[in-house]
C-alpha cells in the first residue's frame, strides 16, 4: 500500500522517524486510507478551501522505521521509483485511487492516465507499469503515462474493488463514469 501511495500523491516526512503523508480532496477516500493504515494510522486533518468540494484532507501515519527504506525514492530532491519495484494489486489499487484520471475515447473505450511531469519519473512509471503481471502496455504522452483498452478492464479486475470516494475511476463506460461521478 505504501508503494502505491508514494507512486501517487503520497510523500514522506522526517529523516530518521519517517512517516507517510497523503493529501486528497475526497473525504471518503481519506477516511478509507486512514482506516487501512490501522495501527500505523496517525492523523486525519481537513484543510478548508474557498471553493465548494475543494477541502483538502491530509492522512498521516505515525513515524515508523518500516517507512525509512522508502527514503530511497527521493534522489536529488526528486521522487523516483526505484528499480526493481513490483507493483502488487493492493498497491496498484491505492495508486489508481490516488493518481489516475479516467477518460473515454471513441467507441466508449476507457483510458487511465497518470500524471508524470518529470522525465525520469515518467520513465520509472512506464517501466513499473510494463512489469505488471497482467501484461500492460503503457503509452507515453507529454507529461503523462496512460493505459488503454484492453489493459484497463484487466487492470481494474486485477486490483479489485473500487476504493470509497473514487469509485468512478473503476468505471468501464462513460455512462457508468458519469453516474458514479455525479454521486460524489
């Protein structure tokens, strides 16, 4: 789960007493994350913003030595995915929930897109997604990496049930996406 969080919106705080922090604008997702961390869960804070539905929720774990090895993800001030990292379903589930956007092209085909502004991180992400045991073929775009049909339905089945608050990211049609997104 930590791997997926760091690949997405997660970051580390502290040097010798490292803790994980994830920020989201989705309350239900923040509550789910806090619950998933169980004994390692620290705080869950809400930071009000000006616009409607724009509040930021910050989930932090307690400091724990098990988070220290993840410091290797930060080289020269930039987040990089170390080689090799094998993404498992639970971590991929958190990564999709944190960092993906879902869109639909012609014939209602789904595409999952992940932001990857930094060239090095984009290369790391392509390498990691290419190694998924379900056999995906990521596509590289300007400042992003995407996964298209037929990989999206296989990926979503492999990672399991939708995460609360971001169920729309598991939709396989535009109509399902719109229906789920409107519920939030």
